[in-house]
């Protein structure tokens, strides 16, 4: 299934995308797509529905595909070729940081640069959504705890991240810096999360081309590893690193986002995102 939420902020409705690309309304079945919906029992309930009996609706604005996210965790430098372009050593253990939940927006929401930003960058990534509590999970069982997958643009302000001291987090959690979706694709439709093409264009120019098979730490390893340090709960999101082609790595001169830029990105089988970049404007953040 491809689960989604649509409608204006604060009035989102649950839906799913059928095989013909039509949005079907789920609001007669569930009030929202919540962490409980992402449990094995919740997904089984939805899988048993007659999709063609559900009303077709116009989706309009797409929101984050589920509500109630408790944690937005991230893995850095998880592609060997991306580590090389960043001039950093290949990590021997996953590099973990967090993105503020408040940065999460729908797939096609405007990206608003923070005040004074001069080095905001893009990162197309595979997102992993937890469906069952995971605590000290063995790698062999890790994928059983995954409800599904989604596209994430891990937008990053590199000056804040690298040059301002402290951890990476301050460059990762700015408002609108976490576009998610357009939908959550349940794990049964993604037989191998390590065989997905990833790409991103800026203003029609291809910058990122990669595949999840080149991850240093695969999804099962990441879920198992994180579960040693934090209890993963249904609705938690893990974004798993980006392939090469970020703006910071462009030679001879890095390329960073500026107002008016357009990003277009996607992952094989998981959908596509489109974002327009704007200068600081609180009204666009809250739209």
C-alpha cells in the first residue's frame, strides 16, 4: 500500500494511492494515519479493504504521510562515495544525529531558508518508518520492525552543521528542512530496500544519482544499531544517508540553494518530490 495524508495544515485526511494512481479516501475507515495504523494489525486492517469501494478524491496538498512521529533520526556519511566527496573517512560505525520533528513537511512543501543562510544543501535519502517497537533487535529480525519506506530530502545548512561548533543537529532541523513522502510505501511492496535507485535534480540539472546497494550500513544494520541506544517506536522515522552529488561536493566550486531554485527528487518505487526554495518567510513555513 501507498499511504498518504492530504489537505490543509491541521485538517489532513488519510488516504491511499491505488494501482491506477488515484487517491482513495480512508477517512470513513480511520480518522488518521497514526503510529497505531503502522502496526502489523493496523496495516493488516487496511490491506483487507476493498480499495475500489473507497471514494476517489482530489488529493490537493500532500502532508507528511503519517501523524504522531516521535523521533526523526538520521545516519550521516552512509555512502562511501558521498564520504569521499565530503573529504571524510568512511565511518566504522553509523554516524547518528537527529532532525527536529518540527522540520518535517509534506513532499512538495516550500523550502524556506533560515535567516542568513548561505550554504543550504540537498540530500535525497531513503526513509525507514518503524511499525513495531524495537529495543536491542538482532539484525536478522530488524526488518520485521519496519512498517514501510519513503523519500526524504535531508536539507542541511552546511555552515550551521560544520562551521558553527557542536553537533550536526543545528544545521539539520531548520523549519521545512525535512520534506517527507509523497507517501509511505508499506514494506511488503519493497522486497529489497538495498536495490533502489535514488536521484535528485536542481533547476533541471541532475546532481545526485545513486542506489541504496552502495550504503555502508544497510537498513537492517541501521535499525539494529539504533535500537541499542534508543527504543524505536511506531511512527519513528530514520533517514539513512545520501549518495554522492550534494552541493557541498561540487567541484571546483560548491553549489548551494538560493531563493527561486527548484528541487525534483525521487526513489525507485517510492514516488517523487518537488520543492521551490524561498528566502525566510514565516508565512510560507506555516502554510
